[in-house]
């Protein structure tokens, strides 16, 4: 949650994943879009949202979980030359 707030205060447009019960919380912290991390098509949904919003490719991904394939999903969502940060 701290990362979302810090990124939005720094001027980044934040796209995040969370359980559905936390969507309102992460939106209240500044997330522009929230997706269900349990959805097997989450990467495609994120990429579609980025295209529909006209934001260009995802350039940075911060993975604060680093388990259950989260790193692989971050890499798949990133545009060419994007940066992955894992904690």
C-alpha cells in the first residue's frame, strides 16, 4: 500500500493487482486501475487497459510479493525495455 501511495504522489500512473475485497482501498490510495490477481488472464487485462487508455507500454513493474508466478506476470506485462523491481 505504501508503494502505491508513494508512486502516485511521485506522479506515476499506478496499475495494480489485489484481491477484490481490497479494490476500494488501493483505489483510495491513488491506483488508476486495479485487477484481480487470481484472474488467469490478468496480464492480458492489464495490457488491454493500457492500450485502451492510450498510455503506451508498461515501463516499470514493482513486485512486492515475488511468489506464485508474480515475477513472471510482471515480465509478461512489461513493454520492451521495461524495468522490473522485486522486493
